[in-house]
C-alpha cells in the first residue's frame, strides 16, 4: 500500500479555502489520481482581468521505482511533490509569497519529504530562493535558464 492511499483529501479542501481567502475570490480545485501519482489543480473560478487570478498545479509522486521526471529532468527516488505550474496575477502584490507560505504550512504534514520544480528562468528562480528553495547544482550547471530547484520539508 503506497503513500497516496494514506492521504487525507481534506487537506486539499482546507488549502483551497485558504487560497480563496488569499486571492479574495472563489478558488476551485480538483484531483486526478492515477496508479502512482496524484494531480491537484487549483484555479480561479472565473478568470477576469479586473481581479486576481490563480492557476496552481501540483503532482504527488509515489512510484515504487526511481525514475526521471520528464518535466524537471530530476531523479525521483521516493515520495515527491512537484510544483508543475503556477500562475498568479497580478504580480508583485504578495499573493505568490502567501500562496507558497500556506502551501508549505499545509503540505508539510504529508509524508512527502521533498518538493521539486523547474523555474521558468533565473529571474523567477530568485522568487523561489526567497521561499527557501535550493538549486539542484548538477542540473543548474547544465541548464541555467531553466533552473531546477527543491525544497525539503
């Protein structure tokens, strides 16, 4: 029995409620589970240029064997949480920091020791560094324009 079967799905609803407070409008979420991974998508109920908007996708991996994630090109050796996509508008308003702070608070309780991501570029990577993410040194040297990063709970 894998780690995914032990996840209390109420954590996703609770985090969704927190996101709605941060973004000041209704955020919807859905989950999609496959054999050994779980995709959770959070998004604004209506995208509107006059309000804040959010799209946030995370994947929880619980594969029995090690593999290389095709998006980040990082080796996954155990339960891992990947930030696949995050789009928050408007920018430079503190929404991103709040979303990630609450993300770490809620998801640190899962039995997933590591969060991984591939940053859009080095400028965006500086945001992730401020949130406590660390460069994957071996991959960063290979592709400095799409830094791979991780955060350990």
